[in-house]
C-alpha cells in the first residue's frame, strides 16, 4: 500500500498485514508528526521514482 499517511491509511493497511510505503514528498510535516506516521511504514520514499527499487 502506498500513501502519505494523511488519513491514517498506513496504520489501517499495516493492521491488515499489508506492506506499506510512506510517500514523504506529498505532505510536509514536522518531525513529531513524521515519526508518528513513519512507525506504520515498511518503506519511506522521498521521490516517486524510488518505488521501483522498493517493489523489485
């Protein structure tokens, strides 16, 4: 599952056992918000081009 964490979708996907990718470039957050969301991500990417390296 790929998301920006803006609506707790990464948490939901993680609870269902789905691998998650946090897209850090869509929403800018302060460090505290970022860390709270990042704990639900298996991978974090800063550019969409990085998805290829995560998926393959």
